[in-house]
């Protein structure tokens, strides 16, 4: 879907990205992570030509992006940013409709798409359609921001630290939404963050950057199981490294057939092991019942299997 | 709604003043018994109001085209170098009293409508340029980045995002410009332009206090009504903020 070939980016004397080679496949949830100055935002902005690369080639859907007019390219790529940037003088629906309107969609198609997106982002249409951005909370604004980015059904969604300014609870629920939206729409998402937990939670592939170069690109699980070097290890953290390991594995992978166990606060098969461990500690037990959403018992999880 | 009503009331009161004034000779005769002709009758008051408004409107239109145009230009990448120049010119211009501009225009252009028009337009440009620049500068950078990032062309960004968001501040500049020019247009009668200043100037020359009162009443009334109109317009532009 997106391919960086030998990309360098210099601003005057300073080199921000050096010899980057990276391919992002269709349907991937690719999270770029690094400390500030690592070049992650620059890499993201090169995809929609907000920043032009100095040398090399960036291909998008099999065309070098410089052969596509910036406006045309950007209308095919959703864009959501930390400061949201909703247009304050437009209602929520007008904000969401921006790109479809630019593309000249018929009014009834735009209308239908607005309804669909408000639903997808869990925004009550009755309440929010005619509201202005300043009447919304930060979390609601970012939901509208994501809806606007998705409005014209773009091939790719770029997100630049979209949840960085939100409180932990709101961020948590929006992360859950993103996972769901990615699963439902199958969009290719390129996401920039400096929060490793966010990266591990959302990504199908994490790209760790330092000094404008890729240090390691791997699935969260591979990253945790085989960090490439000390830099990656430091990035993954020391104290709760074990917990991060647990957070990328599910209960279903470690559970045994159902036997007598504490049923209260049962976990779901698709929950991660970190959550299951937390429940066991809270319930002071060494085994816990695994049930489906409908309440059917499907297995038992033992503490010894969690730490295996 | 109250702003609409106040504006409507202002227009009605001003209209009544305009209708009553031609029949007020007995009143002014009583107030100023020493005067032979207590009522200004060289031109009708309605014609003077129209001429005054026409002068101010024509000058303001030119000032807006030039002022907003220059403000847009110096806030674009291509015009950045001219920013300082425009700001310096505008600051310098503000220190000039409008009367001086008027006086300077006469030797260049002569007497009549045109020197008044040029002087008013020139002077009116300054607050409009200043406010256009600060209005456009004040647009939330996040909104600008988003507009660019989702694929608006530079012209679409300007027309749909930047100008509408800067509009209240630009309007405030236009309002200042118009307010100054309604006053200056009265003085423009000294260079031979027909305006509500005509009775005032003639009254001053001929020691006719009644003429001065009549002219001053209408100029101040006009200034108040026009200002109410701007108030109404400002409320309309900022509607999204208070909902």
C-alpha cells in the first residue's frame, strides 16, 4: 500500500530521516514510535506530502506520490491530528462532510455517510449533528476528527498522536474504538505515538524509530519476545516488561478445560493475560473461570499457566 | 432579535428626523431669532444624506478591496517579505490625522468629490489591513493544518476556513474605517465635496449656528445608525460561538 524506498529528509543542515526503507501493507495497523526527534511525525507527513521527501521514492497504491497532485492525494488519505483541528465555525456534520463535499458527492450520499460515521464512532446523531465543536468534550471532538478523516472512505488513515492530549479514561475508550474500527473497516492505518503501551495495544506492527532510522519493525509479540537490541529493550521498559509480555497474549491460548474455579469476575477467552492476572490477584485465587460474553463456561485459567 | 429591533428603531428615528427637519423652520427661528434664514435649504437633507453615504460607501468599498487584498497577500508565503513594509506603512498612516490627508489630496487632485474619495479610501485602508492581518494570523493553526491535510486547495482554505474565521476581526476593522470616514466625510465639504458637512461648513463661515446644528444632528444620527448596523452584522458573523 505504502512503500518508502531509500528516503532521506533534511531540513537545512539537519537530517531528520536517513535512508528509510519501509513497506506498509494493505490492512495493516502500523504504529510508528520513537522519542521526540526520531522522525516519526515527519515520516507520517511525507505520506500525504505535508512534508516533501528530499531523496528517494515513496509509492502509494503503486504510484510515486509526487506524480499525484497534493490535494488529490490527501483526499484519498484520511488525516487526524492531536490538536484535532475541527473547523470551529462549522457544525459536526459539516466538519465530517468536508472531504466528500470537496469530492463532489451527491447530498443524499453525504447525508447517509454522516449518519454511518456518527454511528461508527458512537456519537449520538440526535445530539451532535448540529452541534459546534466548542460544545463538545475533548474526546468527542477527537471522535468527530476521526469521523472526518474516514468520511470519504480513504484507502489509508494517518493519525498523528491523535489521543495524546486526552485523559487516560477517554484515551482508553478511543483506543478500544480504533481497534474495533480497524477490524470492521479493514483500513490501512499509520499511527504515530510516543506511548509504548498504546503502540503494543493497537498495532499489528510496531516500527521503532531512532534518529530517523528504523531500529526494529515487528508485531508486538515478536517485539517483546525478541527485542533487537538494548535500545528496543529500554523502550519496552524494565519494571513492567513481564506485564507487557502478558498483554499481547490471550486467555484462550493458555486456558485448560473447564473445572471448578472461581467464577466471579470471570474473564473472556479474548481478554489478554495481563487482565486475567490482575483479576486473579484481586480475587486472591490461583485459578479463574473463563466464560464467553453470553456466560457459557469454556475453560479455566491457572496462575501457573500464566507465568509459564 | 433585540439587536434587530434596536437597529430597526434606529432607522425609524433617523428617518423621522430626516422627514421632520425640512419642516422645522419655525422651531429654529424660535431658537435662533437673530438669523434671517434659520433652515438650510441649498440642498435637501435627504440628498445630503445620500451624497454622504455614497461618498463613504464608495471609499469603503475601495478600502476593503485594497485592505483585505493586501492583508491576504502578506499572510501568504509569497507575500511574507512585504509584511513589515505594509505594517510600517499602516502604522505611519495611522499617525496622520484624516484632515491632513484631505488637505494633502487637494493640491494633487483639485476640489470636489474625488480628493475626498481618495483621502477617505486611503485613510480607510489602514484599519482594514491591520485587522485582516491579525484576523488571519489568529486563525487556529490546528484548523489550518487539518484543512491542508485533508486536501483543501490554498484557495479553498482561504475562502472556507481562514476568511470566515477572521471575518469578525476584519469586520471590526471595516467598522473603525467607516466610523472614522463618516466623520471625515463631513470635513470633506471643505474641499468641495457635497456631504452632511456642507451645512456645517456654510454655517461656520456665515455664523449660522442653526445650519451647524442641523448638519451635526444628521451626521451624528447617521454615525449611530450605521454603527448599530455593524453591531448587528458582527452578531450574525459570530453566531456559531454563542450557540
